[in-house]
C-alpha cells in the first residue's frame, strides 16, 4: 500500500540527506566509480516510482543508479572496510534520502531562476577527467560511445548534469553569506594546522594492580577531594534576536531598469548562446546487439506511430504513450540544445528542419526516433525576456542581503549607544526577543534551523554581554547570555560505585606513574633503553594534529605535547587507562611560509563548512513544507533483491 510518509519516517529519510548533504548524483564521476547504469527493465524493481515529492516522481531506476554510486564511492574511499560497512548499511535508504534532497534542491534552484546554460553543460562535460585523454576532450563520438556502453541516453545524461550544475549555483548563492574571521582561522589552526610526531610508552593501570579493598572513610575522602570528576555539564540560557532574510527577500522590488543594467553589463559573457533548437522526440529503444528481426519489429512499431502523427495525432500525447525515454512524461520535450549536444544522427535532422516539422524515422545507437522541432534560435545574445526572471531573482537576493547587513549594522550601532540596550533596542526596532531556555552546548535552539554557530557563540560569551552579529542560514542573530548554570557535583550516594572504582584505579595509577617517571628521567637518549628495561613497548604515532591525535592523548596531554620542543621527553601524562611518556620527534609547521599556506587552506575549509551548513539548513526547511510519499512495499522489495 502507498501511504504518506509518517512524521517519524520523514525524519528518518531526511537524516540520510543530512548524512551526505553534498553527494547528490556526482554524475560526471559516475563512470570512474562503477561500471554503468542499471538496466531499467531488469525485473519488477525496474518499474514504478519509489517516491514522490509534491507529485513529482522519483523512479526505481534513479534509486538503483544512486545506490550504485554510493556503493562505488564507499568502496573507492574505504576499500578495506567496505565489506564490513556494507553488511549493516542501508544503501537504498541512503540513496533515497539523497534523491529526495536533490529533488528539493533542484526545485528551489529553478524557483530562483538558477539554471545551467548549454555552454556550461558542455564545458562541464569537456573538462571532466573521465572524458579526457592526454588532457584533451575525447571527442563527441567517443563520448557518446562511452554513454551508450553504459546504457545512458545522451539527452537524459546531460539533463542530469544540468540539474547538478543548477544545484551548484544554489549552493554558491547560499555560500555568499559565509564569513570567516581571523579568530576563526586561528582556532582552526590550533586544532588542525599545528602538527607533531612522537614516540610514546603507555603504562596501563591494569599492569599495576592495587591490593586491598578501600574503606568507607577512604571512599568518602576520595569523593570529597575529587568532586570535579562527578559534575553535570554546564548549561546556559540566553535571549536572542533573529533578523530574518526571507521577509526581506519577499519585500524586495527590482526595477526593470536595474535588470536592464545587469543584463547590459553581463550579456556578452553570461547571456550569450550558440544557435539552438528545441525539439521533442519519441524514442523506441533497440537493445545493443539486438537481432535483425527484433530491430525490424521495433522499427515497424515506430513507423505505425509516425503514421498516426502524419494523420494528425497529438505528438505530445503519443510520446507519453509510446516513448521509452525519460522525457516521455514531458511529452517528449528535450528543451533547448546547441550543436554538439546530441548524437550526429539526431542533430542533423533537428538543425535542418523548420519549426513544427516532424522527421521521418531516425536511427541512432539508442534506437528509432521520431523528432519534432518546436523552436529555433539563431546564435547570439539571449534576449532579455528569456533571462529576466533569473536576473530579477539574483538581484533580489543581493538586495535582501544588503538590507540584512544594513539592519544588522543598525542594531549593532543602537546597542553601542545604550547602557542596558538589548530588550530596548529590539523593541524599538520591532524585533521579537526569543529565549533559548536552559541548554547544554550542542542542544537545539528553538527558532533556529542551524543553531551551531549561534550556540558556539553563546557558550563563549560572558554573562550579560551581547554578541556581534552571527551569520546563520536564516539571517543574522544577536544573542545575550542570561544565566550560566555551573556544573554541579553529584552526591556520593548516587556515584558511590563509580567513586570506588576510581579510587582503586587511582592506586594503580600511582604505581604506573612511578614507573613512568623513571622512563622520563632517562631523557631522549635513554628513552628506548629505559622502556625496554621495564618491558614497556615504544609506539610511534606518525604526524598528527590536535584534532587527529591518537586517542591515548587527552586534551591536557596534547597541550603538553604541542608545547614541547622536538627532541625532548615529557611525562608522566595521564591517559584514559594508564600513564604516557612521550618523546617528541618533530613539530610543525616547519616555516613561516608553511604556516601561512596552512592558514589560507584552513580558511577555505571553514568557508566550505559554512556553505554546507547553510545548504543543509535550506534542505531542512524545504523538506518541512514538501509533501513526500514513499512506496514502502517497493522499497522493501528492492532491499530484499539487493541482498
């Protein structure tokens, strides 16, 4: 039975969108990852729709392809762990989540007028490494052959590229709000830019067993002296004002004169196009290597439909009934295309016929086509009317962002003029002051779709201080901390077993530390010999940063390691299950030039993460307002078939 997805299921499907928010189709890399497209006619799994987004269908064929791409990428990235991962992974749900995300994102891109031109699609194909040999495009014929060998229709494939490029434009548009400060870069440099390489010895507590059971008095004393070990997390409450972008975007007006000026400034670069045709077709597929008798039967069926068209039959209706191309649902419409986009057998009649004319049967490597030319454009600048809406949308977004920046600056300026400003400024400017409630770091914040940046700022602020403007996918946020609830010690009765275990472990730890001190005292030159004397193994780490440090090193140990010069020994340092002594082999960066190069790279990574966060938040909002249906029975059948 086909049911509207329950709310719990909606969250489940959308989770898979969030897991891999930027994967989508990777259509240009598809051949490098796996052998080709699945056969849409192979069994019951190849027919029907697997999901609908506001009535728009996602086919099982799309799901099968997406699944293959996910598996291929996972196998490529994690060849040694893939089989173990695949045993428990639900690739079908991952694929469906990504397809839902792609559909939502593409629909939003279209709504904003963000489309890929023929030139952009052609350039993406020509520059893709999989279609290059010795640094040059392999040529149209070989490119088409590559597609044919993998069961792809050229127009279908290029439409997918167009969708991917449109979504890329949407990501770029959202990414324009990303902002990284020097302080952000320095924090990232500290965590990811500095490096170290060490040899270390781990002396485990378990190898130094303590004797005797602790008394009640000893347990009480240990709890009293170590209350900081048994604390609840810090919590904070804050109030905040959200300056939303969406209402500004809805209120923006763009004058025709502004559109004209933007068009005039960019028409010779952005809005030029080659000679184009618009056509519809009806495709009767002939399988590669089909016997002559089978091809003749298909040709006869195509000729019969052509006869119906010649007799006055409706082309679009007949395409919906008979075409085996994915364009059938659109009445065979392929949209606008330039030369070089279609196989030569298709291109020649399409560019030689007049508008409204229908071809005879055209044979290509895909089968038999009936082609109808529905539009014709000469080479030159695309007319203003054709690109007016996309320009309007782009200018509106730019204006809304400028107005948002102005309002944020106004709010900041008013804050600076008053002694107790926050609520008063918000009230005077007409903004609602919202409350976070008491939250721990990482908790959701009501009213914010992607609270990460705002939450981080709240947990850095001093109580009573107002933040600078915080950029979020929804707009600008100003926050003020109202209350800080410090971590509270737990009563002994509630943690007695843990305290007892920790006390016993501390006795073992003291013995381990004594052995570690002897190794540290031997210095760098005697490090290995001192470890061997105590039958302690020396391990080497390779190069690591604070964020990628081996798990054996806690935060305090990392601080000591990253402040110790190369060639020196530090320890004993506490570890989770023992004591560590480290010999620092190397520290990095090696030079001021390398330091600056790493900082520049980290800045780009931070910008990319912010763009991803904005895009993920947008998908979340789109998902909430979309009507999504899933064919649960068919999805179950596909899962069983893939095992």
